[in-house]
């Protein structure tokens, strides 16, 4: 039994906001506990890669379950209506400008990435909410045709400056450029806008 096989994945409170109507990836049928259990199984199969820093894993969900997840993105076109709001993710974080699409068709999920943080990484900012060695932090539906989903530029900024809600990291100029480019081409469809 290798080191990864012994690990359990808990459900961090932060991921629990990913529900229908949140504007984030969500599952139509799986519970957060079921998703965390799937992440454990995929870790045993070595279906993961290192994330943006040591102690962060990107676990690839098996193709058999990706149809359970809704991708929140639309392709930005000439006729896409956009709205920006000044929002906060959590009370203790700085507000930021969030841009959403008001029209467009949701893109098909091509793959699902389950983002796990190790206990010691979460402890750096007292953000662990279980006693598990790994915690599920985010569920990311990647639009069909996209090979690698970049971290959002606001998240990168929060991490690189080690602001509240961020986890210390440093990104290359290519990582910054890929993130900005992706979010110039794709936007999350605002689930609350009255059409």
C-alpha cells in the first residue's frame, strides 16, 4: 500500500457553496461526500497531478461520472451581454470585480477536476474544516475542448499576494497570460439574472 492509498479526503466547507444557482460547477446527482470518495479512489489509481504548489492536487474525475456535473461557462461572442459586480467570496476577504454573462448556452463538460488541499497547506491560514489529510476545496468542470483549466486571475492575485482567502503561491508570466486569455474568451453564465 503506498502513501496515497492510506489517505482520506474530507469535504471542506468552502466547496459546499458549489450548488445549483451558485454560478459554479455543481453535481446534478452526487453528494459532496460521494465526490470526495471518488477523489480518494482516483488518487489510488494515480489519476491526479500536482497543483500550483506542493500540497495541492488536481484529481481527474473518471469519465463515467462527468455527465453528473454542470459546466457554468459560456463562450463569449459579439452578442454576449456581460455584467460586472463588486462582490466578496467570504466576509474576511477583499472585494473584487466579478464579470458574468447574461446570455449564451452553457458549454458541455469535457472533464472534471477535483481540487484537493493537504491538511498542512490549509492550516497555514486556518482554513481546514475536517481532520482529513486531504480536503476537497473545489470542483471544476472544464469546457469540452479545453485541455487545461487555468486558475482565475483574481484567485492567482489573492494567492500570490497571500491575501485573506489565498494560499501562498507564485505564478509564471505564462500562467498569468493563460488565465487572462481564458477569461477573455469564456464567462460564467449568471444563474440569477432574470432573462
